[in-house]
C-alpha cells in the first residue's frame, strides 16, 4: 500500500521507488529526510493553493533537488544545476517526455532563486515552496500543527537540522565558491569559510574593460 503522510499519498511507482533508493543510497540521512519533507510540504502547499500538479514529477524534483551537494554528482557547476542534470539524465533513461524533464530541471535549478519559481509551472513553484518551508519556515503557520507533526514523525529534522543543513551546504560548495555569485548561497560560505570573499557585481561593472 502506498504510504500516506499528512493526507499526501507518496508516489510509489517503479520510477519513484528507484528515485527513493538512489537518493537513500547517495545522500546523508539529513538530506534524505529533508528532501522527503520538501516533497510533502510542497504537495501540501499545492493542495492548499488548489493547484493541479503531477505528484510524481514533484517527487522527483524534491528528491533530486540537493543531489548536487553530494560527491557523486558534484562538478564545477552550481550545485542546483548538478542536481537538475542528475534528475534530467535519470528521467531520460526512463523515457519520460522532454517537457516533463524540462519542468523538473527548472524546479531543481531555480530552487535557490527567490522571486521566479512562483511564476512558473506548478512543479517548479512547489519544489521551491517545499524548500522554503523546510529550511526557513516560509508559510509555517499556513500548515496545521497536525500536518507539520505528521510530516516530522515520518521524516524527522533531528536534533540540530538548522546547523546541519548549513554544514551540508558548506560541504557541497566550499570547493567551488565562484558558483555562489549572485545567489543566497554566498551567505553560507561568508558565514562558514573565513577565506571566502564575495564577488561584488558593481565592482565587475566598474572594473570591466569598457572605457566608460
């Protein structure tokens, strides 16, 4: 029987089972449970907003959204792009329609870019909504205490998720600090890496080769 958490039926197709096994084998417990909560909070947000969305695509987007923080999928790209590429390759191997692949790619690639995802297709908007709820508590009071408690009973935050997720971000980005330019990710390295120096956009303009 498919698992139901806080009224949300967790997708249990063969594809989603493979996603779950891959993420479980690749990510830490902290990231694995975080990714599951992102799906659940995203789905609850979609129901609350009355959105029509593909639950399986939302599940894939949520479960892959932090895969770029792992050594297995890390490159010199932004970690969001690494995760999006990993999801894209996985979905293409399963012959998923390219329009659906693109939606999942956008959902993962844009999940740390505030102000844009909510204007795109539901899966894109809801992955970000799930991330924002779990990491910084956006719309915390718009879910009931019972819903939050049921999600946490299945996928707990642990004793110190706040510091733990910051540490996970740091480990995933500290070897490619240049990829944090123009994103909130720079805040993480500024706090955690004493050698990190932000790139300033105004400095790039003023120091460009153009004479005026």
